[in-house]
């Protein structure tokens, strides 16, 4: 039986990870750092710079920054934060720009004038953003690192105003990570819902809203709408289409917030929307849905803690494993069915690469969710890929650990090569 301390730890993980964000989290993190630099400077900058680690560059290049009139790029995200961002809103930093369409022209003008050049932080892995701003004889520098809202260093006119000495977030080993599938299921069964209902309910409402918008509007290449038109309305296809439609909208600049998972909106939608759709099909009570979402979110977080927040391993796969686990739980599946669903999903699409945030993420999400649904149906039939088949080893925990090693260590050179190609090198 889980101890009270471990129950509280799992609940705290959900509350910390499931937070709202408006726009793809990498450009939003850039906007947040830049908005904070302006606030510290205390005046509108005469000039600014933004410097980012490779994974930030990769994930900003192809995605539309919300509330900018359709602009893309590091400089657009940073300038948006400077022009109208509210750093006190965290990952919803650009929400206030929605009421100021006149700011779109100002952002574009400053970008075209070279107001805020962007550069690559050579040799930096993971998540690191440095925003610099100058006005008169004053300067401000803000560092954001390891998570998308973690401002860890603030310097004004050479004086350090904030410096966090806490250990930077990093991939965790099996010995360090408190999460495991068996305890996740026990937590979901026994947690008092009031403890986690806030973030889980917000995830249902916000992520459903952006999925609705993706199916109504004309975003990206319309993966969600194409799925429904071409493959019909059975629950499995609706689950894929719902998650894809949310990504269609989000990657193309839709100014609706989502509740994220592991720092990613796409992962937050992938881990939740298929489970929500299956709950509708089954007529599951709301309590059962929320408990299934606790399973799906924690299973995804469990995998990402091994891999790291940003890597060449596509986060849609770990999130789809989570949604598959949540779907199995909704159907009454226990530890064996949930574990087999995770293993079967990883054994199928565990090699999908992340080549940046962009509209095609919606298609990757659909493919990963499809694999997770098939994995669940295989588990119902008692079918699971066996020990020694590819990365499958040591049951579900050993397999998760192996995939974490592959994503964290094995795909490091892949990540660098993808970045080089995207930068034209």
C-alpha cells in the first residue's frame, strides 16, 4: 500500500506538471524570458538579443507564435514577449496580446528591423534560454533553464538579482524516480479526487476546447479533420482525430490554452484527449475519467523523466503510451493489461524522432495514438512482445528504462544532426 508521503508526492507531481500554457511551450518560454528581461530593465529596450539551446531552436523554427498575426521564429517570440508579454502569467505570457491586434504590426516591424537577433548557445543541450536587453546605460539579462518557466538567473547592470542554486532538472535513473506503473495504478485507485481534481478537470476542459477549435477551423494540414472524413466515426478514430485536431490548432498559432504534460502541450493533448473520447464512448462516470487521466499523465511523466524534457525522441510516443494505459484502465484493466499496453506501444513506435514543433506533429500524434490503441487490444488478447525482442527487457519498468537510455544517450547524436540540417549546416 502506498504511504501517505508517496501519495502526496504523486499528487504534487501532477499539480506541478499539469499547468496551462498558451502556445507551443518553446516559443512561449522564449517570450517569457524576454518579457522578464524587459520588466527587469524597467523600460522598453533600445535593442535586445535572444540566445537558445539547440532543442529550443529546433522547436521554435516551424511553429506559429500565438497572438502575433501568424509570425514564426525565435525573434518573433522574443519580440512578442517584449512588446506585450506579462511575465507574471508564466506560460500564458502572451495572453494579453490577444486584446491588442495593433501590436501585431509593431512586432513585425521590430523583427524586420533586426531589433532582436537570435543566436544558438553552442554546446548547450536541453532547455536553456538567455534574454538580454539594453536601454540607455542600463542592461538586463535573464536565464531560463531546465523547465519552460524556470527563471534561474537575473542580472541587472552587472548585479545579480536572482540566482537559483537548485540542481537543474535532468533525466532520472530508475533509483531516483519515485514513479512506477504499479504504484501509479494504486495511486489512481485510492487518491482523494479533491487533491488532484483541479489540474485534471482543467485538462479536460481546456484540451477539449482546443480540439473542438481544431475540428472547426482551418489549421495546419487538418490531420484531425482528415481522419474523421476518411476513416469514419468509431471511437478509435475519434480518439486519434481529437488529439490530432488539438495539435493542428496549437501548432498553427491558435490562441487557446492547453494543460500540458512534461512541459509540452502536444503531449498534454495526446495523453488526455483519447482517454476523454473513450470515456464518452463507455459512458464512464467523471470520477472514473479523472482517475484514468491520473494514470495516463503519470505514465507519460514516468517515461519522460528517463528521457529528459527535450530530446530527439518524439514525446508523442511516451504520451500515447500514457493514453493507452488510461484507456486500459477505463476498461477495467489492471497492472498486467496496462503494462502490456505500454510495452506493446514502445515496441512498435519507440523510434519516432522529434524534428521540431510544427504542423506535422499532429500526424505523429495520430500514429502514436493508433499504436497505443492497437497495443491495448493486443493486451486484452493476452498478447505482448516478449523479453529480448528489441528494447523489451525486464518487464514494463525495464523497458521504460531502456527507452529512456535510448532517448537520452543513444539519440543525442541524432538530435545534433537534426538540428544541423534544420540550420542548413
